[in-house]
C-alpha cells in the first residue's frame, strides 16, 4: 500500500469513498445530509487536489483507492487572538468498506500526523459525528482527545 497526494487519476475512487461517507452521515443524520448526492464536482475535487492548503492523501494499491484523508491547513500566525501556530484540520478520513480493519485508516492517520510534523504544525484537529461511533472509537484509539464540544438544539 502506498500513501500519496491525490491526483486526477483518483477522482473515481475518491468519489466512491465520499459516497460511502455520505451514506453513513445521511443514515445517522437525515435531517442534515441528503443521501445519493455528491459533495464535490470533478472540477471542485481537482481544485482541492491542487491546493497545498487543502492536501488530500490517498492510500492506494495499484490504481485502486483504498482510503483517503482530506485535510485543511489552518494558519493562525497572523491572528489577533490565537497563538501564532499552524494547525492541520482533518475534514475526512474514509476507508473503503471492503478494506476496513486492515490498517488502512491507521496508515492514513500516521501519514497525516507525519505531514503535520513536517510542516511544524502545533496540532491536528478533526470533528467526528456522534452518529458514527466507529469513527469515534478509531480516533480515541489513535490517541486523540476532546479539544472542544459542538452542541446543537434541533428546532
């Protein structure tokens, strides 16, 4: 398995994985997520793939995309109220249904951590939906801890 930056040849595989993520979220929170839709167009994905502030990593075997990690570099070095740090936000980690529990997510996570260290980031952050307890358990096992809590009141 190789982990590298995503490129145009990964579009189909990344769309497939994004669809799997959407299905989990739409099942858990149908009031927020619309099943059967796409998060990004091909053009949007290609723009993200090319943006160094939005690195996307893919775990591949040959031409098959086994998993991805969408990230966002947050630069607080010119902030008025935050410490002057770089932070890497993980927007999404997904492993294909057929390749789960084989170390793909752990390898992607370790790659993201190594990338953040190379950039001199202070931390890596992410959000996890409460309707996805498997993801929460994975991030807990990776050593992540709660930084803040997002609350809601559905009206």
